[in-house]
């Protein structure tokens, strides 16, 4: 073999007993009875990886050039077979590696509690490596400098490890966690373990040991130990496999923690939502109760004020009339809010009597009432309705109030000289009552909330406009109770468009 490596060509020996090139191997060859020998190198790329030997046992033989070429051809074919065999071995090793990674990833993909998830993952690792034992330490979320063993297989590990600066060097687990680099120990007897770790190595009879940090980016999540009770070497393929498994375990731990955090957040949010719903329900119930109790006293008070203003109890001085009229106006506003609240409750809870209604008449009536209170020098109201009746099935009083509230809202937010338009459109079985203004508009971020009871865009103690934030809530509730909807959209360059949609004809919600 030495001659072949040096000369890098076939060696043909007719007489083994006399050829000096074969002197070192002559005793063995003669003992076997080999008389003549042909040795051909096996080439793989640019290096010799072996030899092919052809021998004659009974008599000497002079190898011809043709026989040597034939042997070289056979050697070439044998080399090709070796290449294919090596490739198959490599592919098989890669397939085994992918299988271990796949099975571990599959175990980690199921959303389970952390101990169960890691236990299943270690079962897959131990079954396919194979190894004699493994354990996983995980950093505690409340104390990132403390590692707790979550699962151990095949040996007993220390339950808790500290990783603070002073304590990290006292154990192999602490060192790997603190440094963030894997440790490969092929011969545990010769490695300088700290005393605490050495006692476990000797007690468990561990011969080879791999320790890998579990981390995501810079976040330390834990440490993986894998042990063997027979010595083994950690070739690049094994190291790549174990590092891939460590990455999978780190991802699994991070995912479980994320899911647990989300569950806690959802539970907290659900509790807050329940408390908020209860508070809102209590608030609305209180307001409805107060409104109901105020309705009759307000009507009586307004009745007496009307009698006073009509002179039923004698003549009034101008100052008295002005004071009484101001009181009557304020009570009228309060009475309107009470009626709105009661309409909101009735619309949500009951099913009032419904009948065919010509929406044009409802709009005209609401427009006349609104127009009667307008200052001609400040606002003007324009009405656009079809010439033919537009029928819908509905409750007259609540629909009239909804339209009136849309008009009142448009007037309230329109500047002096502003134009308010009311249009009735019909399309594909749907009637649209559209109220347009040239007011200050509604911010896009507030569009979804406008229409909630008591919500006001211009809220707080510094708001410029009056009201309680229930007019649009009533309009929306009435629309939905009739199988329709209310939505708002901004106008360009300014203003708002309120669209009340209702099903036409005999449609019912």
C-alpha cells in the first residue's frame, strides 16, 4: 500500500518471493500461498482511498497490459460503487436527522402545558438519536436568573440552578446558560467539571455529555442536557442535529409562554369587559328609571308654565314672562331628552305596532318642525323627495323622532349661513334618508363610536355644543329595529352625511 501511495499507479508482481517491493508483506502473503499479485489503486477524485488486489495462489503469473487495464476498469467501477454507497450513507444520515427534527417539531407544535410538551419532545429525541438520558431546564419568568428543571429522562438532575454572576460558574448548567455557547464533552472523566456537576456525572455513570443553551435571539430560555453512558464522538452532523433540536425546543418554550400570556390577557380583558358591560347596564337602567320617574312631573310642570304664560293666573310683567319662558324652554329640552331615553328603551326592548308609512310625509313633517325653529338668517333647509310615495313598514312615532334627531344634529353643528339638505333616495328595495350638513365634521377615528349612547366627539368640560349624546343613538337603534342601519361619512371639504337606510314595502326586520 505504501508503494501504491507513493507511485500512484498499479503494482504487478509476478513472483512474490523475489520482488523486493513487497518485502514487508511477504511473510503474510507466503503463509496464505499467494504466488503472484496485482494491486490497483482506487481513486476518488484526486486521492487514493483504497486498493483492488488480484492474486494467483498455485503458480506464478505474469500480468499482461490488457489484464492490468481490465483491473483498472474494475477498480474504476468499484470506486463508483463506493461513491454511491457513501452518498447513500450521507443521504440516510440526513434523512435520519430530518426525521428527528420533524418528530420533535411535531411534538412541539401541539399547544399543551410546558412539562407535557417538553416531555414528548425529549421522548422523540432519545428515541431517534439514540441517547441514554436528557433534561431541560427553563428560566423562570418571575426570576430570569433561576433555572428550574421541567423534565428529566434517564437520570436525575439538580432541581434548581442559579445563573447570577457569582453562582453561574458553580454548575455546568449555569455556565452554559450564562455564556450562551454549547458544550461538547466526549470524555467526561477527563473534563474539569465543577464539584456539583462532577458528583452527578459520577453517580449516573455518564461518559459523554452535550449541553446546549436554549435561546431566542438574546433571550435566554433554558438549557438542554443530553447524556450517554458509553463514550461517543460529536461529529459535525451530530452537533448540527443537536443544535437544531435546541432551536426547536427554544421555539416551543417561547410559543407556550406566548400562548399563556395571551390567555391571561384574554381572561383579564374578558373580566374587564364583563365589568364594563355590567356598569353600562346599571348606568342605562338608572337613567331609564330616572327618565320614567321624571316624565310625569315634567309634563305637569310644563303644563303649569304654559298656563302662566297664557295669563290663566293673571297678567305678567315683561321680566316675569321672560323668566317663565326661559324656564319653559329648559324644561322642554329636558322633556325631549327624557322622551329620547324612553324611545331608546322601547326600541331596544319592545316591538311597537307597525304600519305602512309614506316616508316622504315623515320627512316633510320633521323638516317643518325643524324649520320652524331655524333662524332664516343663520341656516337654510333644502328638501329633495321623489314625486311618488315611498312606502315602508314601520312605527311612525319612533321613525319621525329618528329623522328629527338627524336634522337637529345637523343644525347644531352647522355654522351660520350653512345649508342643510334632506334627500330621500330609492334603490334596489332600500330607502335612504340622507341628511347633509356643512358643519365641523366628525374625525375618522370617532366614526365608529358616534351613535353609541352618551358618546360625544366634543366631550369634556370644554365642549362647545350642548346635548347628551343620545340623539344619534336613538336614530341608530330605530334604524336597526326596522331592519335598517345608520351610518355616517365625512363630506368634502367639510361637513357630515348621515344616511338612514330602511327596507321598503312590506319588508320586516
